[in-house]
C-alpha cells in the first residue's frame, strides 16, 4: 500500500523555530514561501496545510517567540535576590543577548518596526509582551519599595514604566548603534532612576 499523499509528521516547535529564524533574518516582507520551505524542511503543501498562510505562520512564530522570551525575562525578575540586583540582571541580560556574535536582536522589536502600524497581529503580540513585562516590573518595584530597598517618591507605575522604556530603548539602540559602551551607560542610567 502506497503512503504517498499522507501528511508528513514533524515537530511543530522545531518548525516554528526554523520559520522564526527565517522571519528574523529577512523580515516578513523579505521572507518568501520558498525561504520558509527551505528553512523548515516542509513542502509548500505541508506548510500551508499546517499553518494556513504565511501570515498565520508568522503569527504563530511571534507568539512562540513571545512565550519563550517573556518567561526568560520573568525568571530573571523573580529570582530570590535583592530587587535592584534583579533589575540590573535584566538589563545586563539584554546587553549580553544583543552583543553576542550571533545575535539578531529582539524579533518583536524588529517586527514592530517593520509591520507594527499595519499589522494588528504584530501590534497585539508586542503589546502583550510589553504589558506582561510591565506587570512583573510593577510587582518587583513594589516589592522593593515595601522592603525599603527603593526609596523613591515616584509612583510604582511611573517607576515601572520608566524602567520598561529604558529596557526597550536599550534593546532598540543595541540593534541600531551596536555600541556596548553606550549600552553599559544606559544600564547605569536606568538603575540610577530606581533609587
């Protein structure tokens, strides 16, 4: 009995990782179906039967990226060490990630720069990521104020949003200027705002 025409089995997370890498390298507009087939190892039929369209695959890769990296960031911020150390660790993690030789920067920032104003999917995933990170920052900074480690008179919301802005500004500048000295100065400046 012939097995032709049967759906090919594959590891969906690995396919999403491969597609994510293709989108990361070329952007949504620059990534062709051929590029996606080549990177994932799937034929055009399997790709479309599984994901429906290039855009649906893109949406799933962004969600996959968000779920993985937001957890990495939360894990840093929820470690059982002093609050200021956790905040520093998050910023220093970003610098280390962004200045690796193989770094491609933050996919969500890249996607937002490319399509954020025209693609509600990109906007929604990027907003979910920022809102979740802001919520964790809010809890961490509130903890620091309650423990006396942070003595600022500014509101928790103001401090958490200022820190979030510094974090995203750092990631964006790391991708555009490629200046580690500037990145290290931004880390110190962001932490100085949390006193």
